[in-house]
C-alpha cells in the first residue's frame, strides 16, 4: 500500500513539475520577446529624442512597467516551484545531520 502511495506521489510530483516547468518556460519566453521589442522601441525613441530637446530623454529612462511586472511574475512562479518541490521532497529525503 505504501509503495503504491509513494509511486502515485512521485507520479503527481513529476506531472506537476513538468506542467510548472512548461508554464515558466512559456512565461519567460514571452517576457524575453516583449523586453526585446521594448528595447528596440526605446532605442528608436531615444535616438529620435536626441534629435529633439534634451528634457525629453527623461521619459525613456529605466525599465518599463510591463517588463518589471513580467520579471516579478517570473520570479514569483520560480519561487512557487521551489516551495512546491521542497514541500514534496522534505519528508522523502533523509536528514544530513
């Protein structure tokens, strides 16, 4: 009975890990592509702003809100994956001490 339960637990953990990994990969690729697009747009706008007045360059500083929120979401997803893996494996691994 405990072997079957252990196998089922391993199967669920494996399935959950693969689903989370695919979600993280998809989110990361989406963020990377949107960041690359934003970087291209910002560099084009910066070169246009350089031709204009000096004060307009201040509007193009830093990271965009979309990029920041995307990075934050990816960090939270990775954090959740690490916690889930820890919770699944904490009783399975022998203590080192």
